[in-house]
């Protein structure tokens, strides 16, 4: 027990101190989700964040008018900060109201999404017109309201994307988990551990445990960002989701260990892992649904274990389904785990092959 | 009754068609230092691996500290009581020195305090430095400390000074002597003759999977009857007549190179001839055959 704790502790340090791995396993999926979410997820469900700043008698009226627009959330700040917030992505739009008459009203936008920007700018014009009408007591000729329309069926792209990203993270993390083993093998560290009386499987167990810890942190972080920035709301199915996550994580770690057994060097292991990673990412239905495809492509899609993990997570986390809905997915994942564990055990090596 | 620390009888190991070990028998007494000398591929590492329980021999048997490392139970017992230093790369680069020692200590039932070990190896000030940032010499002392972390009765050091500069090498030698003074048996492999002669009274020379000579460094040399080499710098000297035990006498530009069984008759002969001819002897050197000569003689190869 003491040995296992020491190994887990040491491996945690090794993982955390490997900056490259940390960046790839934590930052990359988040970046991907942010990009995809901002490009495709904006119009559906998430609100437009407007930073209002400036001075003069009309500022408060403009802010109130904007706040009344459905889908707009308004914060008040000063002009410099407002523009900074757009630049840093904290706000989607800054509206700076000036003094004088006519009062200069400047709209700053991030430029990330032209279509959405146009709509938002229109809304501002509309609000300004409404403010003018109210203050000058001219009765309006038209009353126009701009509303954002939620995606069909109550499901947004974010609902589709988040479980897919979670599944992808588990896969990438698992696939690349063998890299360190190859390095340790090349450097003779595994050999050094083998001349201690420690049962050698204990080292692998510690390594797997640490990998699972990293994965849990990664998933929590991703979910947190999805909830905070994209308004993602997990719908339930936590138990079934947890089982799917565990099965998927172990299956992909086993695949990573199998890769470590087959590859002679860490570079080769990295190349092989990428060779599995990239096609799986696209065939697995992470970014777009692949379930509707038929023919050869559809057949290929059904062979990809990642698809079953993504599907299970979608059904549970986004749709709130329980074990009943994901039985097939879990069975496929369990089968994959058995197969990959067998392969990993068959090909595992403690020592470098002589060149 | 003092059981030998190691008793190997007729160990054989082949990798495919190549015989890595071809009948190695060797006994190491408790408390002594054995130096295994041999070129790359001689079988030194394979021999150690069998004793350490990393490999199974095809033939023969071994007892290490009274246990059989070929059985699972014996292997665990052996590994609890041996200390091992592999090549200097076998460390986690991103763990600190102290973390490394504590990790390995946790893997053994019997353990030495990390702080004591670091002090003994002169790396106490490096405790919080990551292993990857150490110099080659410091790193090697971590490897040595790691070999002592379970207070072993027997320590295997595989090429402990390969790749180190002369100063670092001397540090490591001091540490090895320090280990020996505590009564721990040491088996080390090396390419360096000087290392073997300085550290060990028991030397075994391996070549092509066999032990080709064994004994004290002097014993190995004298058993081979390699004799002495006398270099004389005396321009114009001619050597007439004969002396006892001269094997060859070759004239050079400004003197002679003489190989002989013993030095004294040759020296007397050279002086007598010089006096007769009125020639000045500028320099006269007597070289005894070294372990290196013995090695070249035995294997037909240079060591380094």
C-alpha cells in the first residue's frame, strides 16, 4: 500500500511536470471547444454580452434599452475596459455612448462572426431609435423587436458538442498515455524498477490511476467551461455517464499501452497514436453527427469506439437518459476494453528491443 | 560459516544464435569487491541480469545471498537484499533527488534514510534539484545512493563511471570504497583497467561469454608470464652477446626495446655493454606487464 501510494504520488508529479502533456491534454480540447462553440454555438441559446460605457444624459437610457432586448445581457463599465472586454472575449460587443448632440454612439465588435455581428449592430440601431423616440416624445412609426431563435427541438450545437469533446479528451489522453512508458523503457527506468521487489504490475496500476485522475480533472474543467461560457446544462444520467467514462477511459488507456508496446521509440508511439487519434476524431461524431451516414462510410463510423462513447455521453449528459438508453454503447465499450487490454498485455515490453 | 554472496555454476544464455554466456562459473565471497572486466558484448551485463533476477539462464544455476533468483520467491528475496545501479540514464528526470530516493525507498521493506544517503554521497545540497538538471557526476552519485536505499547486503554496479570525467570518477571511486568499508559485497563491471586495479582485489576478465582469467590483478598478470619490457635510450649502443630470459631485442632510432622474463639480467647486460662501448645511457625504463597487457593478450583486443 505504501509502495502504491509512493508510486501514485511520484507519477502525479511526473505528469504535472510534463508541461507538453499538460498543455495538450488540458488546453487543447478547451481551445477547440471555445472555437467551435463561438463559431457555431453563438446564435443558439447563448446570450450576447454587451458592455455599455460612456457618459452623458443618454447613456443610462441606452443601457436600459439594450438590457430589455431578449438574448442580451448588459454590464456597465468605462470605455477603455469595455473595448478590452471585447478584445479578450469577455464581451461580444461594447457600446460606448458619447456626450453632445447628436450623441456619438460607437459599437465595438469582436469580428469573429460576421452574420451575428450584423444582427447585433442592427439591434443597437433599433434601441437607439427607440431611445430617441421616447426622449423626444415622438411616437414611433414602427415597433420592431429582434429576438434570437433557439435551435430546433430544444437541442443546441453546444448540447451536441460538449459530450463529443469530453469523449475526445478521454480518447486523446488515453492514446497518448503510453508515451511516457516508452520513454521510461528507452531510458532503462522500467528496468531499474524491475530489480526492486515491487510487483511490476503495481507500477502500471499507479500509472493508470494517475491517468484517470488527470482525465477527471480534464473533464471537470471542460464541463465547467461549457457551463460557464456556453450555458451548457447537464441533464442528468450521471451514473450511466460515469460508467461510460470509466469504460472508455480504461479502454483508451489500454490502447495507449498497446501502442507503447508496439512502438520502438517515443516518436514512433506518438505517430501511431496520432494515426489512431485523427480518424477516430472525425469518424467518431465529435464535431458533427455521423449516425445518419450509410454505405461504406456508415459502416466505418460504426466501427469507431469513440462514437459509442460520444453517443453514450450525449444520451446521458445532454438528454438525461439512464442506463436503459445506453446499453449497447456500454456493451461495445466493455468489449473494446477487453480487446485492447488483451492487446496491451500481449505486446507489453519492459525492455527496449535491441536495435 | 560464511556463505558466498554469489555462487554461479555453468551459466549459459543465448539470444538467437548468439551465445551471450557460455558456461560462466564464479564465486564471490561476502564482503569483497569483484570487478568484471570485458569489452562490450562480453556478457557482463547478461551475467549480472541473471543474478539480479531480470533474466533466466538457459543452463546452469546461480545462488545469490543463498537464494535462487530464477524462482519467483527467490527472486523477490534476492531483490529485497541487493542494490543495483544500472546505466546513469535510468532515472526520472523531472523528480528531485530527494523525491527519487524516497520513491525507491518506499518500494523496499528495509530502507535507509534519504537524508543520510544524500549526505554520504555528497549530494545533500542537491536534494531539491531535479535529476535532469544534475551534472553527470552528481547524477551518478544519485544512482549509487539509489543502489543503497534498501541497505543491501550485495551491490551490483554496472559501469559506474562510464562517461564521467576523471574528477567525477575519483568521487565515485571514493563512494564505492565507502560502501565496501561497511562490509557490503560489491560486484562492478568496468571498461577501465585502472578502476579494476584500484578498487578490486578480485578481478574476472570476460570475453565472448566466458571468464578467461580470474584472480588478483597481479596474479592474473604473473600467471600469464607476460614478463617485462625494458626501454633503453642510448644512441649508438649495440647489444652483443646474450642475457638470460630475453625474448626479443629490437633496435630503434636512439635505443632498444627489449622484452624479457625478468628485468634484472637485462638491466645488468645493458649496463655492461654500455660501459664496454663507452656509450651514455640517457634513460632506462622497466615496465611490468599490466592488467591491460593481460587483457590484450587474452582477448586479442584493446579494452576501450
